[in-house]
């Protein structure tokens, strides 16, 4: 069993928030990804408990999905920390263009934050007294990055590789390429000497070959029928919303799918607009079956606690 170097602490979070990876050395305290906005006070408390009087010096975001950067604003308000974001998102963050930033299109929320620098594939960062190479990881998100420490064979993979799969391939919902990019990212990971993965969600894992095998078969399965990706996307976004708000009426859920362009795109691939009420009811029933993440009570949909 390979263990983490002492300079790395992983806070494994629930599905609404990404994991937070804390890297500490004599120079600075850095945090990779900050969770979802409604969990920001919890993220702050975890850091304060661990750091004591020492301040957070740097936030690094792998990508700007709301569950990875939702704590940025509160952490920036607490400490005068620097913040590095993927270079391709710099203009959108400067202008706080919520449509381009995916928050509104997914029906999600993120408090406005700023940044002091950018990171791009090929760059090297020293975090936790270790050298990390920044790698591009398009597929799940066109601008997503990963961090690779060659010395210890550690990959901070964000949503490009989990122990069981990877994040929704969002570009494919909007007619853009994502499956080919995801395939290429998995092939790139397979070529590296990765011995331990710190994923964006779920516990760190060492059986990297088995995880890659599952991910390769999943991408092949999604590519064979893109409706599978659309159905998965809609389910993931519905569950995410319910984990946040806990409870919602069916008609509000339908309104959300109408309003959030990514949900609308996924639903449009699956059925004509007139059939969406039936589509959503069927989908929510599937998510409530077998002790799934949701419950249905008449017109109300609830997150199973
Ligand atoms: Zn993501």
C-alpha cells in the first residue's frame, strides 16, 4: 500500500463537494479545489481546524465546476490568499460570465471570486515541497487540468479519473467533441507511472490499472450510444440539485430543466419537450428505486438522507 507523503492531506467530501487536497510546506499552504458553495463554511472549518493560526496562502482550481470552486469566495474573504485558475477560464472569471462559467447552465450556484494567476498544461508548481506538472484533461470539461507528481507517482485527477469512472462528458451534450478527448486523457494517464490517484470525488486509490480498465470500458460504452451520456448527465444534475436543496416539486424540477441550458440540452437529446414530464418522472423513479439517492412523495422529490 502506497501512502501519501506527509505534506499532503486529503479531505474526502460527499458528492456535492469535490475533495479538497491540502499541501503544506515551509513556504506556503496550498489547497487544490474548494468544494460547493453551500459547504463552504464546512470547508473553512476543516482548514481552520488543521491549520490553526497558519493562513491559507494559495488556492489552485483544477477546473471551475461549482463543486470544485464553490469555496473560493469564502476562503478568499477569510485569508488574503492567491488563487490560480485554468488559463482558459481567465476571461470568463474576470467578467464573471455565469453562462460561460457553467454555473447557470447546470442550474448550480457559485459565489463570485477573483484570481491572481493562471495555470496551463506544461507548467510546474511546487506544492507541499513536491514538484507537480500541470496536465491538460479535456473530456469532462474542456479546460480541466490535473496535477502529476512524478517523484511519488501521484496524480490529482479531478473528474478525469475516479476509482469507478469519471465525470459527465459535458461537451458532447452541446454538440462538441468530448469522448475522443476523454479517451486520450485516459491513454495519457496510462502512459505515466501513476501509483496513487487523488480523485475529485471518492477516496484516494492505488489500483490504478483496474480503475483505468473500468474507465476505458465506460468511455467505449458511452461512445457507442451518446444517449447514455445524456441520460447520465441529466440524472447526475438532478441528484446534485436535490443534494443541495433537499426537496423540490416536480413542476419546479421541470422548470429547472427548461431554464438550465445543459439540462435542457441533455433532455432534448432524450425526448421532445412535450414528453419531458414523463421523462423526468421515469428518471426520478429510477433514482428512487433500490434505495437510490432520491425519494418520491406525491408531487415532491426529495434527497434520501
Ligand atoms: Zn467537474
